[in-house]
C-alpha cells in the first residue's frame, strides 16, 4: 500500500515538474516575442525619426537659399551636404542633382496579407511609409528648375475585406520665370497653390505649389515644410501640418476652411 502511494506521489511530482517546465518555456517564448516586437518597433521608429530629421535639415537649407541668384556652387553645396549625388554628366554649367530620403518601411520583405496588416497598423504607432525627394537642375551656371516634396503612402479600408492605397503629399516646383510654367494651374503664374484630387469621391491627395525664382516672390513660404507629423502617433499628417504657409495661402485664396485633413 505504501509503495503504491509513493508511486502515485512520484508520478504526480513528475507531472507537476513537466507542467512547470512547460509554463516556464511558454513565459520565456512570450518574453522573447515581446522583446522582438518592441525591439523591431524601436528600430523602425528611431530610423524614421533620424531620416525625418535629415529631411527637415534639407528643407531648412532650402528656405535659406536665395533662388533668384543661386548658381552651381550654392546648389551643389546644399544638395551634397544633404546626401545628393550629381548626375553622370555634371559640370558647373549644366548639372542635375537628385536626392531621396525615406523611411525603412517599404524595404521590409513581407507576404501580401501581412504587408497589408502592417501598412494599415504601423501608422498608429508612429511608423509610416514616406519619401522626401528633391531634384535641382543647373543650366548655364544658374539654377534653372527645382522639384521637391514629400509623399506619405497609406492603406485605408475600402470595405470590410478590401483596402485601397492612397498617397498624401506636398510638392514645390520652381522655375526661372513664369513663362516656363506652360501647363495646368501654374500657367504664367508667379506663385500658385492648389489641391489635387485623384478622382471623384476620393480625398484630396496633394497640395502643390509653383513659384518663380525671383526676388520678391514668396519662395520661402513655399518651402515652409514641417515633417514632425510623420512620426506622430495615431493621427495622420494634414496639409496645415506639413505646409502651413502654403495651406494658409490656399485657404485665403479659395476660401477653404479647416486644417487640410486630406480625408475630409
């Protein structure tokens, strides 16, 4: 009788030890998964903040540039300082500089379904898919044309089982004179701000500005760009966040109201 009781106690003790080891393993795995998730988020967030600060520095330099007199040296110094590289054929008379700064999100290799989940969820915790670009063209030793801006790419639910991709952005195009603007809202305009809509019933997707590279024209207002919202939690960027001066000019001209939320 005593031997059987000892066998039962021993068996129960072994089962208890097994359960304890199993629970300890589960806790260890759960901690490892949590650490991996938090570590991945921290890496992506810190990288996005770093890239955004690079982009902020670029726009700060562009606000200080005198577009009306800028030549090869001024353009070269600003663009190379911010990470640009000249084209293959470049000399002080004719050269094109291109620059792109972006978050790491689109470089993450994910299956389609998982990518949709991540791209739709990550913006709520401050990680977004965004790109800042700049292209400056020097002709005959003078700045001839520039194109710069920022785009944020979003996934939004179209219905209960489908998503649609939207692009939100702000862009600035400069030219030497008004006659160089030959198409669209900028035709023969020295300074113009307008909102682009991709299609009927879809939200506004871009605020655009064109400006002549001339003294007295508000080039600095066009490059009054703030990108902190790209790292914000929960709320997406709005036009008045990214380009407050250009949005104020557009609102005053067209009688627009609100904050420039592209979803409204």
